[in-house]
C-alpha cells in the first residue's frame, strides 16, 4: 500500500502542493504544452519522449463538451507505438482551479500502471490553468 500526503490540509494555503506558477514553468510546460490549451475548452495531451528527452509523439484529445476528455485505447496504442521511454500527460481546467479531481487522480494511477507494462514511465501529469499548473510529480503523487 502506498501512502500519499494529502494535496492540501485544513487551514493550509489555497495554493496546492505541486502547483507551479506560470512564470516558473520549465520549457516543456511553457513552450510545448501550454500553447496547446484554449481557454474555452478542455484538451488532454499525451506527449511521448525518448531517453534523451526528445519529443517522439504528441497526441491531442478534445473534450466531449462535458468538461471531460476520454482516452480511447487507439490513442494509447498510437503513443506506445512511438516507443517512448517516458510520457507526460497534461490537460487544462477551464475553471481556473489547478487541483486534481478524483477522476484525475484515478486516471493518473491507471495510466501509470498501464504504461509500466511495456516499460514506459509516466513522468508527470500536469493540470494547466491561466495562473500556472499542478504537477503530480512535484506533489509526490507519481
């Protein structure tokens, strides 16, 4: 059993552990991922990188209008076919709230387990807002 610290504790700051302000984002977040997110619709990205951090594959999945993005099996096959060493998942919350939902947490755990079967590491799952992004890796949730 894995024990994770809560993302936030009662009385804590409104900024969740794992939040990266926009001005402190690294190059991948700032130049590769952030420009892909519109402000009016939820989008999910799956980016596959080789062992030298070179981009091999970028999969864009549009939301279904309900604010959710479903990742179909053919999207995972396409990503795995590119033979990445690691994958970064990223999506935006148009609400402006950079906290992961229960669905986000479950999807991340499921993706990490599924990617591990062919030896691929889920390096991070990021949730973007206008103010910055939440990083599952920085929050210790991967």
